[in-house]
């Protein structure tokens, strides 16, 4: 069974470009994704430290058969206390990558994705499946989700990062912003490769899940719900300030309204 001495994880956040980052990084010959031993298909998300924990660590290891750095990109991991404890205990020397984006845009993307995959998403973390963005935000404000789930609480990045920083050295965590790495992919991917202890090579970044331009969507969609966007912007003002203080760096300019 592989020892996985060089393990890396993209642990969050949901709807923050983790699929794009994963696909770019596994182009490197020293980085490999999980592979389903039954089908031979690559798996970006193992969900081991959440729903598959009972299968055992050897089951998890059996999916990583390549040499070099094994990469599991499951954005659910950062949301809960238990998965953070499990992954840092199981792999105390792993490298952890956290991709973030403007939490207002993250919430809108979250809502759109769940709306797109109805009815499969009916039991997922939103309060008004099939309802509009405003109804979901209003319901969640009245009845928040536990841990860091839902359209709102998944965007409380500083609180989630603090639990990770409490478990492992900051030198094992790299926080990146979608707005920055999508604008400067070559520079950003080189920084991530160096963080992983690799000599950077040129990697191609192929963006996933590109939606139709706003002009082609209904003007009644969430991106045009100005009052709800204003409410979200106000709600995230203090959490965003806490994030900037924690990271000791400015947030992308587009986060400020």
C-alpha cells in the first residue's frame, strides 16, 4: 500500500475554482490524482474525511498508486471540525491549498449550481430548494446551517482557516484567491508548485463550468438581484475584514463594493 509521504489537498472552498486548479496541477508529472481501482478513472474528490471515513485509511491510500505528490481536492473538507481534525491527524505533514473568492459571488455560484441540478440538490445545504436567491438568503439568516455550510456560512473563510491554522504550521497552508490566479495563471501556478516543493513548469489552466454571459441569462437571475447582493455585501463586510487581518494581506479589489 502506498505510503503517500508527499500528500497535498485542496480543501476548499466550494465554488472557488478547485476543479480548475486540480486539473491544472495534475498536468505536472510529479502530481497525481486519485484513481478508482475498480474503474481506472481519476477522482478529483475523495470525500474520505467526510462521508467515506468509515472505509478506513487503507481504502483511501489504495486510490493513490502513483509516485510523487498525491492530490485530493475535496472542497468539503474545510467546512467541518471533524474532517479538519481527521485529515491533519492522518497527514500531519501534508500541504494544504485553500482557494477563496469573493463570498458574495461564491454564494451566487453556489445557488446557481444547486438550482441547475434540481431535483438532485433538494437535500443539499440550501433552505429553499427551487426558490429564488432572496428567499434562500432570508431563510438561512433565520435558520443558519451548522458548521460552515449553506450559501452564507461557507463564505466565513477566516473562521474556517483558523481551525486549520490551529492544527498545523502556517508553512503547510497556502491560501490563494480565484480572482488573482485566474488573472495571472502562470505566475500563480508557479507559486503553488514551489509551495509543493516542485520546480515550476508551464501548466495549462482550463476553466471549467463557464456559464453563459450575464447578457444571455434572464435579467431576473441572482446577478441582477441588487437588493440581495447589497445585503450579502453588508453581511460579509466584517468577516472579510477578519480574513484580511488573519492573512495579513489585502483582499482582491473586486471584493470591495
